[in-house]
C-alpha cells in the first residue's frame, strides 16, 4: 500500500470510531434523561397535592429575612456604624 492509502484508511477508521462513540454517548444521554423524567413524574405522583407547600414557603421566607438582617448587620460593621 502506498502512504496515501494508509493515511486515508487510518482517517476513515478514526472517523468511524468517533461516530460510533458519539452515537453511543447520545443514546446513553437520551436514556439517562428519560430515566430522570420518569423519576420526576413518579415523585410528583407520589407526593400528591402540594398542601405542604405553605409551611416550607413560610420557612424559606423567614430564612431569607434572617439572612437579609445578617447582611445588613455585616454591611453596618463594614461601614463602621455602631448598631
């Protein structure tokens, strides 16, 4: 074989290998996304109505208010203001 034909065969083989790996990765990614969707759907059905959303929402608002107060105090300390 000539040097040109060896280069062409090597290039074609490498391209085919890359295509096979890319297709396998794409198929695996699609199946992983489908699995996650199934898990989310199953969790949504299992949790039922969202009656408990109010307490967690209230708790998160209290946490945010607490964090804002802490930031306000830190900013006052940084500015040199006595509280």
